[in-house]
C-alpha cells in the first residue's frame, strides 16, 4: 500500500528562469507498487523519507528533456525545488506521469507542514496491488473491517468515514459510458433487425429454389449452412466497412478531445487496438449467426410440396409476424436513442445559456507562484495581491483586476453549510455548496451585476465585517422561503473539521455562474479573500486578451520579478474544457440517434415495399375495379400503424430508463422531460409514417395491365 498527493512545485536552477510543474509527494514504495522502475538512476528508498534525510527528487521524462536537454548526467546533480536544494536521483520513462499528469516526485517527508497536520486533515490518497489469489471483493471486505475499527478507535474524526476500493484506472461503469455502450448496442440491434427482415423477405422469394434443392437431396443442415454462410459474407463486408468508419471515428474523437487533460494512461492512446478489433470481429460473427439463423431455419423447415405448389409472390404468415416484431424492436430502440440524444442536447444548450451569464470571452486568468517569503503570512500574501492589483489597475487598457481562489468552471471545494449560525456535526451533515474566496472586483471582472444587495468592499472580511455573497442557485435551493439578504450562514470544510467554520451574513445575490467542472448549476457561496488570503488566481478583464497577456507578463516582471506567472489562459478556454463531455458525448449520442432513425425508416420502407411487391397482382385487380388511391394506401397503412404505435409505446417506456441512466449528466433537464419525449416521439412517428406511405402511394399508381402480368 502506498500514498500520494498531487500539487504544483517550482523547478529552479542557478542562472535559469524557474518553471512551475505538476508534481506529487509519494511514499517511497509507490513506483514498486505500479511496477515502473526509473529509466535512469534509482528508485526511492525507505531512508529517503526518514526525518533529517537529504531532499531528493525523481524527474519525469518531459521535464528532463525540456528543461535539462535529456542530460544523461542529470542523476546526482542539485536542482532547486520550491527554492530548496534537492538532489536528482532518477528519471522516469517517457509517458509515465503517475498518478495523473505529474512530472516530478518527492517523498512525503518533503511535504510542507506535514508534521503539523491533524487526523482529520486528509491530503493523501492510497493505492495498492492485490496480493496473488485475492479478489476485489475480499479486499473490499478487509478494507471495510479496517475502517470500522478506526471508527471505533477515533470516533471524533472517523465515525462517518468509509473507504472505497476502486481500480486505479477507473471503471467502465460510469452512467455515461454505459449509456453510450447501450446506444451502440441499440444501433447494432436495429441494423441486425433490418438485415434479418430483408433476409426473411428474401427467404420467401427463394422458397421454391430451396424446395427444389431439398427435393434433389439437400439436407436441412446443408440448407441452413448455406444461408448462414451468405449471412456471414454480408457481415464480413459490413465489418470491413465498419472497421474503416470506426478508425475515422476514433481519430475524430481524438481531435474533439484534444487539449483535455486526460490521465497519462489515456493520452495518445486513442487507437484501435487488437482487443477492440477482436471484439468487433466477434460481434460480426455472432450477429451473422443470430440474425441469419431465424430466416435460415424458417426457410429450411418449410414443407417441400407446399413450397413447390406455392407461387413466389405468396409469403408464409410466420414471416410477417417476425417482420412486425423486428420492426417494433427497431422503432422502440430508435426512440430510446432519440430521447437520450435529446436530453443530452437540451442539457448542453441549458449549460451553454447559463454560461453566457459571465463575460468569459473578455477575462484572462493566470496562476502565480510567489517566493515563499512573500506569502509566509496571510498579511504578506494579501499585501502581495494588493500590490499586483494596484499595478495592473494603473493601466487603463485593463477594465478590471481581481483575485479568486478558483475562477468559474474549474471546480471548487464543497463546504458543508449551516444557516442561522448552526454548524453541522459529523452525525448531521447538511447542505453543501461550492466555496470560493473572491476579492472586491470579482463580479466586476466577470461582467456580472448582482441581482440583490451589494458586492464586497475593502472593509469586508475583517472582524465585525464578516459577509458573504451567494448565487441565485444557492437561494433557490436553500433560501427559497425567506429573504436571502440578512441570514447568517456558516461554511465548514468536511475534510478538516479542526479549522473553525467561516461564518458570515449574506449581503448579496449574484446570478448563477457555474463553478464545478462538468456538472449541473451548483450553489456557490463567496467569501471575501481578505478573510482568508489563500493561494489565488489572477483574473483581468480586457477587450484584447492577447495584449492583456503581454501587459500582465511585462508588469509582473517589473513589479514582482521573483513571482512566477504560469498557466496564463482565457477564462473562455476553461469554460469550453469544462463542458467537453456534454459536447462530445451529446454529439455521439445524436449521431447514433440519427443512424437509428434512418435505419428504422429504412426498415419500415423495405418491409412495406416488399409487401407491395408481394401483392402487386391483388393491387392491380383492385385498381382495375376502380379502387381509389386512398383505399390502396389504407390497405398497407392499416397493417403497419399498430406496429408503429407498439414500437413507440415500448420506446417511451425504455426512454424513462435511458433518462435515469444519464441523470447525472443532465443540466436543468428532467430525465422524464415530457416536452422532449413528446417532440421526439412525434418526430419518429412522422418519419416512419412517411417511410410507410411512400411505397403505398407508389403501389396505388401501378398500371393494372402490368400488375396482372406480374409473377
């Protein structure tokens, strides 16, 4: 079992500008657990984390190559990590960035303030490797017993804590992944149902041919084998086309998620590997067998004498039953996919509209890494923020300047809330909200006007002026029954209960600006940064972000040359990255839904067209006797309307399940949204009706003399 926690660290050397890189403090056995030895040098040893041990660091391959030019003699040299001399003892292989996207690693003993942390401060995550012969369920049971024991021994801090044991690289059980897998299966089943219907129709046309083969001595197994081979050939051709399309689809997906900070085991691995290819081949073979078997058995079991006497245009009633059942399956699955896509797209549009609240296109964000001496105390940190703000505000090209613990869209810690001064206890956890420390010009920088009350001033955040601003979503969820201006609220960190809660009076209500990454609109509570000057990000507002970036770099270099400026990027980029899941998965769902809709329409059209061919002579007689177009069309419509209605009814029932599955991805949209269900059910009914009527109308225009000669 090993421990790790990610952070950002400053890499510096004499005579060279420092860089800020992602890093981790890890237990010394962590690389042995993940079975990844260094490329150069040595691994951590237990002595490296003993008190008083020399500070050591292992570099990631990217840092070694970019900062040190892949120097093979780097091992043993001294670099400065967080302005402290540290010896390089190793370099990791290319692509290794454990646990997610980190580039340097140090022992946990080098973590600042580690000795002062309390039991209820939990900065670490644990990972381990299962022993030989131990299952995941056994490990979970052992871990549960350990957490129960800790809860009894330390009730003040561990009473409500329970550990979760998960595969390190995650699982494919996320509702969105399951929904996408279900969508693919639905499209596959719809396509196979279409092929099966066409094979059934073709089997009726070939009944006399197969009867002749049987009369000449062909066994039933030989007939079935021949028909299955034909189905397999179709599946192979379709598989080749599908493989080429899937390769293009994977490349398109990789392009769509370019720039997203995926864990290192995902990055640059969007490829069609041998396992996926083998699975696709297996699906093709199984599909050919399952959906080619029914038509083959149906044809092989027909009575030879009856088939030889039967005219080719006459079909067996059993095939019609199968065809109708397959159509019901197609229509129901198509509606389920349409509703899933509709809910996803409605969520994306709702989030897009909500994100227009802030003027993200005019806001530039940046992270700062000041020298440790400049932020040794809260007062010095706040003084640094004030100096930077005053320096930048003196330039009139910047419309507003502020600091915030976390800008919108990129997440924030979730704090437990208690209204009217009552702090939640461990036995009674209450509501939660995103917790943000913001300076006075925060809302001005975002281009947001408060709905009620006032924003922060320079006097707020000190004793006697404990105030807070909440967003409209906070009011809707927690203060709907009272005036939001004036209540007392306390926010406490559930991961560190030894720290006193932040208690304040609500003085303002802002529009809802989404704070969390890929989530529904969340309640947010803002406290003055002056009340607790935590590490914060710089935010500036300007009409020209390119010029603003140059200006910020120049001004900070002049005013605070020892402060590192990094991760300088527009707030709009954060916003777009925060909703990539809705964009990508919503688009994929929509593509699957359109394919399903087209396949369902093709299926209806094909079955109806075959019915027309089957009854051509009958139609010719009816037309010759004076039947009108409407009566001929009604002849086919009456038979298929119940099928379409049954498919839509089953699809509506299934759509409720789809909505529940993707509920966690929906934004301001109900899983059983009646408008989405009604509109998409109507769309499917209209498309299938057109696919049904078109061949029926063509049938009504058949020339009677031509129809009577049809065989």
